[in-house]
C-alpha cells in the first residue's frame, strides 16, 4: 500500500525485505529519504537506523521516518532515541504521508503533493457492519485518488496472505508461543489496516498487546470473535469483488 502511494506520485521507490537489506541499499545507493518499518525480520528498523546513524558519523543525516503499527505510550520516544527523524503510525493515510514527503523532499508547495494535503472528503458511516465497510471502501478509494488497481492489489493481498496468517496464529497458540502469535496478529493488522477501519482493527491491536505482555490462550473468546470477523469480512470482499 505504501509503495503504491509513493509510485502514484511518480517517486522512485526501492523496497527492502528486511533491515539488513535496507542498510546495504543505503550504503550502495543515494536516497533522499527512508521510510523505515520498525517491525522487520533479520534486523528490525531500530537497529537498522542505529547502524545508519553510526556510519553517518558527522556527515549529512538522511531523513528516516519510522513506520509502525504500534500505538503504545513511549513508542514515538523509542523511535526518536534510535535516531529516526519522524514517526508515522500505520495504517498510513495519503494526506499525512504526502504532507511529510512535501516537507522533506522540498516540494511542499508544488502541485505534486499540494492536492493531497487538502482535507479529504468524509463519507459518514451508517449503522451496521456492512455499511461501515462500504463506507470505508469508498473512503479508501478516495485516498488512493480513485486508483482501482491499487485497491484491487490490497484486496488480493487479503486473499493471499490472511489465510496463512490465520493458520500461523492458530499454530502458535496451540504451541503456547505467544511471541509468534503476537507477530501473526501484527502482520494481520498490517494487511487489514488499510481495508478495515479503526473500530474493527482495535481487536487485533488489543490482542497483539496482550500476547506480548500477558500471553494468549487458545480458548480466549476474543479469538473466536476475531476469526468470525475475518470470515464475515472475507464474504464481504468476495461479494464486493463480484459486482
């Protein structure tokens, strides 16, 4: 989703699979800005940022913007302490992202980003789950400037990634591995964050925090509610895709 937002504005984008790869790319190529995902395998975003800052020494510092799905107290401070320049919480919204890019890329007043810094039109959600999802879809398409291909890619990501992540969540809980369960919930939240609204995503956020701090049990009734929610949302997406 983030890559689609950037490419839509004609920006050249390089995507690293993990923190170590991000550091290697920074070493070998000139970049204007780094969007650093805090949750990456091999080397997380915090360590990658500290490595870059150490190697920069007294030279010019590249802007590094933290991208994180966390919304816990102290997370912003942790990002800044690691050497990150800014902090954005996921799911990203185009208005905030483009506004930040405008500041750091020196084009805040250009037409490239100015149109995206306007207050987006809000479509009020009606009562009921389906109405809320329909409204969310319309608002998401608006944030993508009507790019239906980008929206289709996000829906495709749901069908390709969510079943595997649900299986990983179940398997982790059956093994009593709350740490892996938290990672699965974090990834689910990332895939769904752009499609679902905050009201639905909150259950993933709460369960992830509990898994990290207190642990989760397979018989937790909230897990059943989570899977029921995903089943209903999958049906909604299939119906929406068939129209």
